[in-house]
């Protein structure tokens, strides 16, 4: 659910913890499609028989697949300013893959707003969030990152 707030409330949202996203299944079909899209067909991702004999005991998702899921996962629970024209991915910092996502694991994102700062142009705002991707029934997260989103707000 997207929460629309005034620009003032948006600008003062540092420290705000957002609701977690819904759980998302990472199945073999999703992993295979990502492998096809990126031409990364390493056996630990796409060969269940061979991967069963690896240290992972089966196939695992690409780390970059986990990172790419942030667009969908984070969009489920957003805070946006009134009069938003568009939001653009502006980058990621401190991305760490801490635990592999095994085939058929379910993941979700947790977001905390670090800060909101002025962009280079009037009406542009940079939102920095700390993101954690959790794996259902696991204590350690799959991934942590800081993300930057550029919000363009109509004045």
C-alpha cells in the first residue's frame, strides 16, 4: 500500500520504518528467466541435479536477482509526496549478499528511511533507504543495501 503524504511530512520522514512487503516465492522458473535475461547460466542457478551436489544442496537465486526484486518488493509499501510526477532508481550503496536464497524460498523487504535531501533541480528529492531482504524462517537476511530514489515532485 502506498501512503501519500504532504511534501513537508515526506521531507521529515528520516528514521521512519515502513511496513514489510508481502512474501514473494523465488521458484526455479523465476531463477531460469533471470538467467536467460542476464546470460548467467552458472549451474548453481539453473542445474538442479548438479547443484544438489554443491555446498548449497540445490539451486540458488542469483544475488542480482535478489537485488532486482527490490523494485517490486519495495513498491508494495511506499511513502510518496503529494504531486509526485515520477520516481527513478538513482543507485545503490553498500549492497551485501549475506545468505543465498534457495530455490522455493520466500523473501520480503524491510525498509527504513535514512534521509531525504534536495536533488540538483527544484522539485527533485533524493530518498535514501536502508533495505533488508529477509528469507522466511531464516534468522539472517539474504541481503542488505542502501538505495537511492529520485523523486520528481510537481510544484
